[in-house]
């Protein structure tokens, strides 16, 4: 089970088909799209760090859109390579860490009133580790020949959840909305890690 239903994923992919076709006609290579997506998510982290929460959320959502295009272009043009997969996966981890780091920087430096400041900064650290573990668990399972896409909160869920709340509400009074979003994503990521552990154990029967 995922927080974002498969039907929505498929619907979004169908909407992006004209964009993918346009990128192919323009000769844009998948690795370039991956690089641009990473630069956008880093810009999002910088915006969060400077307290531009809505801008950070908008850039985060934009990075998520770009993130879906590189694989689609690669598959449609038969440019799927092992290096491309490695490059995409590695830069995705940069995005996972940068977003929560930007939020932590803002919580640490802002002069605005923030509830539970110290606890929220620690929570950002937990969210970084948990989100990286979600990705690592899948990558390690795939290294064992297993398709490990299980879990309630994969990267798309983290991007959409945090991005939409940031754009619509901002940080909220005393940053409580932003802190709540980080808390929920950290918990969801931890649950996803556990789900992947259980899945791999069941598939391998502990061997």
C-alpha cells in the first residue's frame, strides 16, 4: 500500500507524455534532466533555509516533476544504462538530505517564534536518516535480485506531502505545520523501512 494510489501515478505519467516527447525531439539526454532536477531540489533546500517556505515547497514539487522525466526519456529512447541508474539514484539521495537540511537550517537560525525548536531540528535529522534508509533498503534488495518497491512512503510521497503543505500553508503558526509535516514524513519513512525489512525477510525466508 502507498499513500499515493497507483492510479494517480499512472495518470500523472500519461499527462507528462507530451513533455517527454518534446524533450526527446530536442535531443535532451536523461542524465542532463537528472542534473537539472537535482539543482532544482537544492534550490528548494536553499529557499527553505532562508525561510521562503512556500517557494521551497513549489521548487520541491517542480523537482519531483523533473525527477519523473529522466527515466521516461531513457526508456523511450533506449538510453537506459547502468551508469544512468547509478547517477539518478545517487543524486536522488542528495535531494532527500538537502530538503530536510534546509528546514533544519531555518529552524536553527530564524528569529521568528518556533515551537519545540530543538526537538524539531533533531526530527529533521531523523527524517534525513529515515529517508536515506528507505532508498538504501530498496537499492540493497535490488542488489540481491529483489524488486523492493513496497512501503507507504516512497520518494514521491515525501515530495508531494511536504511540497503541497508548504505551498498551501507555509510554515504555519510557530512553524507547527512544517514541523508536523516533517514528523509525519519521518514516521512514514520509518514504517516504510520496517515494511521493506519484513518484505525482504519473507521473500528470502531469512536466508
